[in-house]
C-alpha cells in the first residue's frame, strides 16, 4: 500500500461521539506527522477540534439535515451535497476513515455515497455486513462489543496508527479564560478542590437525565463531607437546569450553565478535581481532558459510551432491560420507557460513594 499524503476522517456526530474519535486522530497524527489530516464533522461539534494540533483542517457538514430521504431531496439540501462533493473531490484524498456504525440502511447509503464520491484510494471503517464500500474493514461486534474509543483506534490501527496518549489538548488561553470566569463569580477559592457537576445530557436523549434534586443533594454532601466547592456546568440550553440545581442546594455553587464555549468548558473540567454527571458530551469531555469522572447511566450503554480511561466510575442499576439505547446492532428506545427504573433507582448515596472513592484516591 502506497504511503498517503492526505487523510480524511469522517465523524458527523455530536460532541460526545466526536470525543470518542479524538484518540484515533491523535494516533494518526503521531504515526504520520508529515501527512495532512482533515476532519469532516458537524458544525455543532467542530469547536472540539478548532485550533487543535490533531488536525490540519476542520470541514463541516450539517448531517442532521439528511436524517431522512424526504429531508435530503429538498433543493437546498441537494445543493449542499453537490458543494460537499465538489469540495472533497478536489482534495485528492489517499485514505478515508469513516468512524461510524452502519446501523440503518439509510445511514449506510449516505456513508457509501460519501466514501465513493470522495475519490479516496483506500477507505476504512467498521463492517457489520454492510461495509461493502470499504477497501479495508474492521469487524463490528455491535454497540458495547467494544468501547467506541477502542473501535476507532482499531479502525485507524489497520494502517499501523497507534498512540499511548489519549488526552485531549487544552490551550493555555482557554485555561486563562476559565480562571477569569471562576474569579468573576466572586466565590472561587483556588485552594479548595473544585467539583464540576453537569445535570444535563444534551438534546439527543433526555431520558439519560438524573433528577435535579438528587444532583443538589450530592452537591451539598460533597461540600459537607469533603470540603469541596461546586461549579455547575451546562450547554446554552441548560442554563435553567443548572439554575434549578443551584436553587435546590443549601450551599452556594458557582453556576456557569450556558456561559462557556466548548474550549473553556474543557479548561474548567481540567481545573476540576472531579466531574459528576449524566451520560453526555460534557462527561466525555471530562474524561478526555483527564478529570476523574462519576458517570450516571440509565437507559444508555456504558460498555459503548462510558468514560474512557482510568480513574472513572460508572453508577448504574443492573436491570435485565438495560441498556435499551444502542444495544447490539439496534438503535433501541432513544427516549427510554414510561417507567425508567434504571434512572429512578440510582440513589444519591451510590453517587456519593463513587465520588468519595475518586476524591480520596
């Protein structure tokens, strides 16, 4: 196989999913430092890679506008597809990596079209019986058969790419902005351990959310038992949720819900001694920057999307019906069920016990 000069990595997904692919990007960068690496991602997740040394260029495409054939045939959508095709075709890629499961027939058709129209000489990805358009394939064992990070490392490993460093780089400028935000709250004491709490889950599946009052109980107990201070974090649509948790607490928290960019959010997590939250992109960001994570899982699959790496704990209830989201080769019930015992039975003491082990360790 001839050595490549230009590589395209495709991960058209939300922030958490893109974060599971950053170790694979690092492996490519470290193994092929002189080749040009480009990433095709969604506009929403693109800030994860903005200015990153892992890639030379970030291309964006609004994947969610093409979630169904009816949306795709709109004139504006078709024109964007043509523009993407023209852009990719002129770049003369040698290697193309598609870091997605081929779960649905429609999704498979989209990725097949993207792969074949890219003009890449070698095309790599997971195969569950639908990956006929790849020139090199890695067997897909289903969701949770391997962790998502392991899957993508295995896909790039086909060309010999590997890395021992799985951390996401955080710029010093973002760290300085994070410090200014904390200082601006008037409550931050740098000598006191900071615990970051994220009560949200993003918009993809609200069924993953643990109740706000329980997060408030955990936050208060962490202050009382371990002398910590709490910073509440959330995306632009989660400011009311963090305000709700703050109002239910007996102690004052630093509420930065909806006030941070993704790079500054990453920096805040790196400054924190511990992260506590639901299965979400913010949880993945915490583990990616090396902060110990307590992750609360209900209907989603921790074997696939649990926090990656050492010094993390998953809190979940072992039920026969769980997980019901992304199980085997199926999407499952994205919004859970009417009686979500998997979330309801998670008690504050369970989360506190996990937090205590990480804080004391």
